[in-house]
C-alpha cells in the first residue's frame, strides 16, 4: 500500500489567495483526519470524517477553512482567503476503526507558507 | 479540551544510552499511541497500546499503558543516531463515540556520537 498521499508537499502563496490541499487516504480506511502543526500549538485536529461524512469540525479555526470528502479516496482542505497566520504544516491521516486496533496513519504533510 | 503532559520536552543523550519519556493525562484513556516524526515528514506510528497494564515492544522500543489508564511511557534502549527526532504520545479518551486523538507536545531527542 502506498500509504496516505498528500499534495502538494509545499505551497507558497500570497495573502488573500485560495489554497487547496489534497489527501488520498489508505484504501479501505473509513476515517480521515486533517491536522495542523505549528511550533506554538503543536498538532491540532481540524476536522475528521467517517465514511466521507464530516463528524467533528470543531477544530476548524474560522469560516475561511473548509473541508470536503466527495468519495472514499479523496479529501480536500481549502483556505479562502489565506492569511500569513495560516502558515503551518497540514497533515492528513486515515484509520480503519476496530475496537482494539484503530491506529491513525499520517501522510507526509503539506508545508504551507502564506506571504 | 483534553490535555496531555509529555516530558521531557527535549533530551540530549550519548549514543548507546537508554532513553525514557512519558505522558500523563487528567482523563482516562482507552488507547495510547507513540509516534516518531523526522524533519519534513509526517508522524510514523511506533507502538499502539489498547489495554491497561499492557507492555509492548518493537525492537529496541518498549511502551507501557499505565495501570491507572492516565499515563504511558516509552523507553528506547541502546540509542543510535537514527533515533534522533521528535517523539509524540497520543491518546484517545474512554468515551463511546470518540475517535479523535489528543497529542502530547513532543519530546525532541538528540543522540550525540
């Protein structure tokens, strides 16, 4: 298995621009998670999906952030308009839920820089 | 929200030494996971624990799920240069529908030759 795939690996954009981050979870996994990592705040959960349905988006910082999962093999995290404080590494993770085995597997991340 | 206290924040050790780090929580967890993150990469799962008192090894790594279900530790024996990185603990609270993990702030490990 290829693992969780994220694109792009790096994104540099200017304030006000729209940014779209992409994720392909591990095939067969039923949960998908979006995280943001910064030095100041560590790893923060933004939103997660179960079977393509958003379950908890309480971590999404503002209305400028939105996430979709149109099918089991693809999810996007969109920031519109982007701001310099959105600069961070964004990770996607997926898992297959079983009561005693439900580890999350992370993608390589997208490093976002908003100028 | 839930908080995990991970310590130490950073460690500098000599190659060959053993390392120990731990996480504590104010809440009861039913899952503890330990991850390692290398620069520019995503966290990689090292060990998963699902039962109070469970002791699990993965090569030179050993982790335990605390009997109170509020703590976990990770030991690395005979450290080598490639052990350098940031180690994160993560836990899932003992609540029916909860699926999200809470992460510790990480332990930065430096191994000196």
